[in-house]
C-alpha cells in the first residue's frame, strides 16, 4: 500500500491529478478518530487488474473544518461522504446527513469525544 499525505485545502488538486477512472477504482472514504477532537480522513483506491495495489490519500483535520467533496471527480464518493457525515458528525460540502443512522440512533457513534 502506498500512503500519501494531503491536506483538505489541496485534496481536490491532489486526487484530481492522480485519479484516472479507467485505471483506479475508488473504494471508500474512511475516518479514524485520533482523540482530542482530531481525525484522520482516508480516501482509498485500488488499481484495476493488479492484485494488492492500493493507494491511500490521507489528511489530518479536526471536526470543525469542512471537508471538500470528491463527487464532481468521483460521483460514487457520495456514499462514503454521507457515511462520515453520519458516523463522525463532519461537514462534507454538499453531503446530506441521515443516510446510515435511524432517528433514534446515538449521534456520531464513531466520534470519540461525543
């Protein structure tokens, strides 16, 4: 696996320069609560036709900073973006909440400070 650090401010440029839809499959966007109000966000890709070639872009952030959406580049990213909105309480530009959690669910169940 190749792990590449990015920032939220350069995310669209970095992934836009990398991503070729006929070469790379977007798997998901993931979050890891780091404690103390910090989170590591990960955008994970696998190469078509190649076993075990995975590229992971990651950015460190806090819960207050809005996350840019990749939907304009990768329409299928909408599902993962909506998941991190529900599970971590993040704001992702254009992503709605309420896809994964029932109305009576605990809010932001993967967020460590709630």
